[in-house]
């Protein structure tokens, strides 16, 4: 613990800007609420602001009813995004939609294209080969092809073959080599959708996010995002990362399977209270011994132990 505290005291920014960034491909579930609790709880504990970002880059799965429902669910839970009080920090709409950012993503892709770091690719998925860790790696087959390509194709970005190191606040020191994990990543896929890795990195930079809190399932993405950040903004500090554990009790033994699979929207519209859901999320985050209804303030206070890690105050 002493060691963890040192890392955090050294690295957590004075003015924290974090974000909650749900994909708009379905309804929120308890796992999302757990993640939002980490984001709002830790960020509030260190006096920071939380931005909301609708990650609606996947237009094949996007539905506007999901977007509406997610906003309604979050408001119902009391989790509303903040406006940054700090000039030049946490810029842009505190509630940004990636679908409105087409022009910006295009500009950023062109920036890399001008430096010879992108190429079009129409390779089928079967071209990806699993590495020892079971990750699917692209072999760079289309590298060097001209930017003009007929037919359906995406655009890839060359990944550097070197390790990116970072100190995760929850899981400790990490080293990832994106070239070995995935090879050159897609920035835009063959359906003309921007990819998560690309859109998320551009947004985190533009929104000046300096604390990224998200589930452990996204840990392997971080090296790729660091590689992209370095292309765009080599001098900028990388955000501090915290990858939280996914749900404890994934079998839903104490909560019941139904609570894990039923959407927050359907529970809200069925008349279940927000306090009930927040208590379940606090329990699923491993913060209390059993689910019991609680107010948002109480649920967020369960993360107040992070306060003393902020700048030593
Ligand atoms: N949209 C991603 C997800 O829902 C999270 C993005 C992030 O926090 O980096 O899994
Ligand atoms: Zn290809």
C-alpha cells in the first residue's frame, strides 16, 4: 500500500479531469454502474470533474434509444457530468458524442497519413493470427499500399515495435508492445466507422482527460492508446490510468442472475429504486458485504479513501 500511495502522490494531477465513456451499443447494466461508481467516486474524492462521453462510434450497432436511455439512467442515478471550472482543462462539451466528431477524426487521420503512418487495408479478418496470449495480430500485409484503394476498406495505423510502460494505480506497473499485441490497428473500419482505439485517444487528448478510470478488460488497450498519443502529442503528459476490477460475484450468487443481466432501464421503468441499484453496484464493486439500498452520496463516499492520495492533501 505504501508503494501504491507513493506512485499516486507522485502522479495524480492537481486538477483531475476524468470521464465516463459508455459505448452506445446497448443499455446500461450493473457492470456499467459499477464502473461509473469508480469514476465518480474516485474523481469526486480528489476534487476533480467527470465528463460524459457517448462512445457511439460503432454506427452498425448504435441506436438513438440507447443514447437516450443511458442519459436517463445516469440522471436517475444522480450521475451527471460536470463542467470544468478550469480554463484550458477538460475542454469541449462535458457531454460529447463521438458521432459529432467526424471532421475532427478525419483531420487527425490525415495528420498521420501526411507522415506516412497510415495505409488502407481490405484484408479479411482471417488474416489475423493469434499470438501466444491469444490476441489477434495483424501481420502488416497492406503496409506500403497507396492511400487510394477501390472497394470496401479500412485504414490502419502503423504501430511501433516497442514497449510502452505505465504505472496503473490499481494493477501496478505495466508494459505493453502494441506491435506484438495487435499489430497495426484500424483507425477506421470497412464500414466507415471510427474505431474505439482511435476515437477514444483523440477524444481523451482533446478533452484533456488526465485520469482514465475504466474496467480491467480495457487494460490491453492502453499501450495502443499511448502509442497513438505519442504520434499526436509527444510532449503531452499521458493520463494517469486506473483499471478497476470487473464485478465480483459475477455469477450473481448474492444478487441473483437476473440483476446482472437485466438492463438498468428496465429496472428503472419497473419501479425499482435508484438506491437499490446503487447498493447492488457498491456490493458488486466489493465495497460492502451485502447489497443494501444506499444514496448516491453514500455510495460515492465508499471511494473516499482515494482522497488522501491526492497531492498529499
Ligand atoms: N466505451 C468503452 C466501453 O464501454 C469504454 C471506453 C473507455 O473508458 O476508455 O467499454
Ligand atoms: Zn490489408
